[in-house]
C-alpha cells in the first residue's frame, strides 16, 4: 500500500485543486479543526491504525502524518 498516496487522496477529498506533498503545511490547506479530525479518522480507518489525541494536535505538515503512520505500520 502506498501510504503517501492514501494521505494525499484523503486530504485531497477536502481541498480539491490544491497540490499536496509531504512538505505541505496542514494549516495552509485551509482545513478547520473538524475537517482535520475527519481526515485523520479516515486515515485511521483506511490504514487500520489509531492516532492519539496528542498526536493529532502535533501534526504540522503532511510529513508529520506520514512519519507517524509509517512508524505505526512498521511496528
């Protein structure tokens, strides 16, 4: 499974027309806190993982999300 593609698709569902890369700052996507939580919950479901509340609050870039997911999948 291509984790990066899943992340891009998940965020892309809410921010159509914006390019999303690992360097994208989540705040720059224009998502409100509910949109962000919904996106992260979709990722949890798609990838069968779970983020803690503290983790969710610590994500600043798409790379942060990607790194966290990879750590969880490679345990």
